[in-house]
C-alpha cells in the first residue's frame, strides 16, 4: 500500500503503549479512593504508586531486569496488583501462577515458563518447598505474608515482601521500550495434556484495557465502572489477569477491594461492608455467593455482576434479579486476553420488561469495539449474522495471543487464515448479540446437519425426573455421528422412552428436528466430570468407543 | 532494552489500529439510533455504513487511492462524517478545509496540502471557482448539494455526491495497511504568517478516540457520551475533526445530529427538537446560544456542554448552571489532536456545592489517561504540581502531531527534549487540575519573575469603569520587561492612577506582587483584535516598540 507513512521510529515523538501509561493518570489522584485489602489495609493511589516504585527497586536490587520472568503465587491482593504493574514496567515478564494446579502441573508450568524469581505467599510455601528441588530455572524467592510475624522457609529466599519494600526508594524511572515486549504469561488447563502457556504484550494489554473501558461504559446506561464504582474481582488474579479488570480500575483511579482467599461468606461481607458496586465471576461462584449465609443480611441492589467462563442460565439471572442484582455476560477465553463481547443494554433494550432484558443478559454479549468477529461454516465461509445460522466463532482483535509459549506449533490449532479459532459454535443476531451453542468438538454432526449437544441437554433436563444429563456424538456408519445421552434419574424409575416422548414435543414446536432425538439413551448413576466440575465429554466418548 | 519481543510484523496476527476499526462495531447496530442531518434527513447506522462503502467506491472510480489527498469544503453534515471514514479507510488523506479562511489562505492551504480531489458544497462554489486557476495540484471536483436540483459550476467536476453515491456499490473491501499512515491533515492559523499544516495518523486517531471514551466516561458520574447520549457538534468538523468527537460517537453507535451551517437559533432549535444531550463549543458561540431567541423556549436541563478553545469564565458557567446546563472544560490545541485534559467531576467533587463544582468546571480539566503532562520552568526543569508553581505546559501522548506538513523545520518550535511544548503557562494542582495562566509569549518576565498578563487583565477588568483591557510586556533595560496596560474606559473619565489604586488592594490581599502594577497605562479608544476577535498582542507590542 502506497499510503503516506509517518516516521514512527523517530524516538523524539514515539510514545509506546506501555503498562506504565495506565498509571500516568491514576498516580495523580489524591482523592478519597483507595485500594483495600480484605477490609483491613487501605492504600491511597499515591501510596500505591510509591509501593509500585518500591517493588521495582526491590526487584532490581535482586537482579531482576528486562526479559526475566517473575512468578507470583498469592491470593487476590494489593501486592498482586503491585506486581501487575511493577514487573512488566521494568521490562520483565509476570507469570501469574495458577495456585489450583496439582504440584506436578505447577512444577511443569514454572519450569516451562523459565521463572527466575518466585514471589510466594506463606499459604503456598509447603507446596513450593515440595517441588523446589525440581525447579530448574528459579534463582531466588521472595516471601509474602499477611501477618507481622515473618514466615520461615527452607527456600533460599531474599526476605519478606513488606520488609523489602519498606527499605526501598519510592521513585523509579521506568524506561520506555518496544510496546511489543511480552508483559505477562500464564497457563490454560485442558482436560488432557500439559497446560499451555499464553502470553500478552504491553501493547495488547493497554489496548485491551482501553477497549474494555468503552465496553463497560456502554454495557448499560450507567457505566459498570464509572467514577463512583467500587470494584472487587471475584475471578482470581492468576486467571487472565482477573479478566483485565484491575488494569481498568487502576487506570480510572477507582475504589478497589481485593478479597484475599475466596470464601463465599467473606466475599459477601466485603460486598456489603465496602459498598462494592461491581464484580465479575463464574456462574458457580455467583450461585455460591447468593446461597451464602451472609447473603440473607445483605442488600445487593447496588451490586452489578459480570458473569463469564460458563453460560449464565436464565434461572440464575432471575434469582439475581429478585435480589436487585443486574447481571451482564462477558465472553472470551484465556487466548483472547480475554474480553471479546459483553452485554450491551442500550436505550432500546432498557425500555423493555425485566424478563425481556434478562433474555439479553444471558446471551454472550455483543462484540466490543475493535473486535472483528465472524461465524464460519466448516469450509471457512463466513455465515450470515441473522440469529439463525450457526458456525464456529473466529475473531481478529489487537489482543489475541499469537501462539502458545515455547510451542509455536500448537499455535496452528488456534490460528488459521489470519483468524483465531475459538472452538465455540454460535449464532450472531442482526443486532450483534452472540449466542454460544456448543463447543465445536461437542457438536454432533449427523447427516450433514449440526445438532448442539448443549441444546439437547437443556431440553432433556426440563423433564422433571432428570437429575443431570450429558449428550455426546458417537460414530455412526450411515449418518457420520448420532447423539447419545447419559442421564442420571431423580428417583430411579425413569425410562429411555419417557425421554424420547418428552423430546417429541420440541419436534412438534419446531425447536429441534426429529433426527436430534437420540436412539441410544443410557440411564447411569454418575456422569464423568473434570477436576473443575465440568462434564468430561472426552472421557464419555472414550468409554463409548 | 533486552525485553522479550513479539514478532509484531507477523502478518497472520497483525491487527493495525486503522480508522476502519472504529466502524467494526457501529455497522452492526441496527437499533433506533440514527445520524441526523439538520433534522431533515435520517440514516441508520447500517445505511451510514453502506454510504461509506458507496463513497469509497466513488472515490476509487475517480482514481483516488492510497496516498492521494481529498479536500472537503462543507458545513457539518452526514456527508462530512462519511468522508471522515471513507477517505482514510481507502488509504487516502482527508484535508478538512477551513471554510472561514480568506481566498488567499484557502488557495495557500489547498496547494500546500497538494489536494488531488476537492469535494465542495454549493455554498462555496463561487469561492473555489475564483481560485480554481491557481490550484496547482487539484485534478477533479465533486459537488455537494442540499437540494434535489443539481448545482452547476464552471469547475471541471465529476458530478454530484448523492448522484454518484446512488450509482455505487454498497460493499467495499477496505484494506489493511500500516497504522502509521497519515489519515487527516488541516491547517492552524496564527496571527501572522501562512497557516501551518498538522497531520495525524490512523494509529493516532484510533488511540485518541479510545482515550476520549475513557475521559468522557469519567468526566462525571454519568458519562457525557453514554448509550443514551444524543450528540451534536458545535465545533466545525474542519476544526481538529470537531475535536475528534464524531469518531467517538460513531464508534459507540450513538444518536448523532449534524446541524449544517451554524446559526444560533437553528442550533438551539435542533437541541430542543432532537433532544440533544451533549455538544462541545467555544465560549463565544456558547454565549450566543444562551442569548438566542430560541433559548427562551428551550429546556436545556438535559443538555451538557464541553467548552474549549478559550477559557470558560465563571460568569458564563454560572449563567449556564441557572439554565440547568452542566458545563465541562476541555484543553488542547490543533497540534494535540486535540484533547489533553477534561473536567473530571468525581465522587468527591460531586458532593460539593454547585458553586464549588463550578470552580472545578472552569479550570482546564485533568490530564486524560495516557497523557503525560508536566510544567517546566524556562530552563526545562519540571516544576512541582502543587497548584502554585506555574510553568510551560509540555506533554507526551500517542496523538501529537510530529511536525508541520512539508515544513519539518517548524516542528522544532513545537518539540524539544522529546516533549511537545504547548506555549501555555499553567499550574497543575495536587489533584491534577490544570489552570492555564497565560500564553508563554504573553507572560511578562520582569526581574526574574513571571507576571501573568491574563491575571493582570482580569484584576484590572474588575474596576467598574473599565470596558476592556489588554496587558503586554514591553522591553525594559533594568527589569528585562515591564507590564504595559491598554484600557478602554466605560464612560471616558477614567484615569491611570485610579487603576493603580485599584490594583493596590490586590497587592495587600497577596494576589499580586507590587512589581506587577504597570508604570505605563494608556487609555485608548480601541484595542487591536485579530480576525477571530482575540486581542492581538503581537500588534500591540509592535506598535509600542
């Protein structure tokens, strides 16, 4: 292209998109907003900025510099937020370690990421001490503690975080460098195989943050993160940077609450006592919060919740609405930084009834600004966005991981034709609303048609005697695949024909085609689940072959 | 810096920040929001997107492609908005021509920008016909009309805009290219010399737009451009892209009203009839709107106004507040794209009295996210941001013009030490609020101290017999410079000593130092003004030497 191009490399004018720029404004605000840890410690933004500088000096003193990797094992805390900034701001890579991994997986990820320094909370000391001898790249440790008494450890450490920070200077001249420098890395866990590392650059995180501000400002008539927002994450900070929200909240100088370890009653208490107005979480924990003892004494009507990770059911959204909680859905994945789409209750939708609004809130949102999203048929042809055609969600955006860390070959599963393939099957409506229908590997391809296993499960679960259900495709010589259902009965006297009869009504109402009714239905005592409680369709299929 | 760097040049993942991305979301929304022209024509976002494609096809058919320059002379219209997108989206440069320039200046800018194609509204046909013979680079014209009858012209044109668009296809495959490609250019006018061209890249405009969304979302507890905003510019689209707001409004898919020619009564009628909730303008036109005949029949209580270009006075902000209008101030200049800072009424300020809030609203705002702003003393040393120290405002941001078009030498006046020098003198308070004190060339440097000419004018103007006043510095052998005042008396019997006596009270109250009182005060009939009505201090100084 013969466009007129600016001399972008001219250093005099260059202004790279670096994470330090997200702090440029925030450090200036000496207003009443603070960063709160467990309701016990409070830091003004100026103190926070000082602590980021102290941490940067501490890391430098310990020999950490550009290109090194710093791993963190901590609960959600102000310390973690300080690491979100200080580590990439000195040019190092922040590895947010998934503290729920097995010791074997933890070891694998820390060696694979080539961690140089490990910041470890006292609650995880014994875990790390167990694997210490097998950590091949770690040179040093820094201990984190919630108490005045310093932790002791057999790890060869350089002291305790607060102690070191208190000795460090409150100024640090953070350098400029290439905005495509890697800032963070973390691991996704599949049902089989080793965890895979994804990584994001400064440019990607800054653009994801800027774009998220627009998305949250437009999610509703009142922005989810406006000046009067009190923010508390309920998605762990090790998990896709808590969906990137701490960067948004800090850039905007908002009141922030970090809850430490996730204990439902404790989280609800913080929502009540700290006046939290916005959080994000997965449906499972959302349900746990609403069912907690503390929920009964809590007025949730100022609290809004962004749900992601798994679909928000209408039932849960209704229950939340009864408590005055407005729910929103975000869609994305670890490989997408993560946000791709978010609920958008615009003027038109806000005028509809609550029940109609909920029908929008449980969808997977509208692609956010800058996100180019299409649905493709199996041959790679874009399908119409008419709310009916369903295909694999493929995306382009400035913040997609380019490949898996140290495994460039695996990136090929992710990228094809210049688009990232999410592995999700969805429809996109005329007005941009995305509805996820299934994982592409769980879709049942029968006689040239696609049947959504999720939809079939949803319809079967409406039978009053069904306790739980899983539907998978099994190979079929004539049709390619056929649906097969595993059902746990509520009381034991359920029969397969009752389910088929139950499904006939949805054929009559046009919701499914006749060929979607499974010939084979197994009544079982238990359905295989993964370690995080999801139905393990891989295992089910393996058992059937 | 030895950071880990992503292979950003890898085309498979590259996602340049191009203006077309601002349309990615908007084109998807088929909601009730429309783009309105003068209350007469209404286009849905889908129609708008079709028209952008039609225009791109029309331009291509006329031989316009990457690197070419397309000039537009039009009132604020949907057509102009279409040019904001289609011209840069095909890789060409949009020259937004200042239709208020003299024919000589117009000719100068159009030759200097090397315009290839000119889109000209029928109201400016005779103007362009006059200079046509001297336009050295223009190859073709396209006529714009607000009527069904096609305009006629002696210009060698390729037809009329609507006619051409109606014949063009509604699809265009906008290419990807380098995000540092120049997207727009326009000219700033000084009091002397030729206009100077500034230019902005796709990356700069996209980042300015994203950042502005954050700034407007945080300007108040309710965002200035939320989902229910109805936006109408009252800063011409040729002037720094109407402060970039049309890009914001379009990206967010908001209701937009384009008013055509600026006639105060007509603008107020549109605010009322179209339910406009947000506009931006200079103080002069803001005052004209509030004083218009239509103002008396208009309820302004849903309308918010962002004021810039010149300081918003407390008197005007008070008058607006009486009418229920909340005012906000933005600060920037043509060379800064333009937004650097904007009012931020956060939770703390929103709890204060209306009068206290106005004291914040009339300041020059708080630097927006991503803007690094400092104040420097004359030696280039950063001064404390304590609300007292005053120095030249210098900035870094991703959207600053790199130099003047085709005059790289002139950029040296703008840039020094890696910072853009605004030529404004200001204080910045502890909580980030900027207060502009003077233009640096108007500051009076006396005995090693700085006296703000604006402050002195403000104090002198409080004398009841002063109609208008200008203060400039005149060379002085002993002190370097001394203040000199020109005063127009209200009724003729004012004397210089009365002014000096009047100023003594401010010495006693500590507002000014004794040496700020001018020894020389001229009572005059008239104060020299520039063509746009500003006090012409250059001319005053020239007359005094």
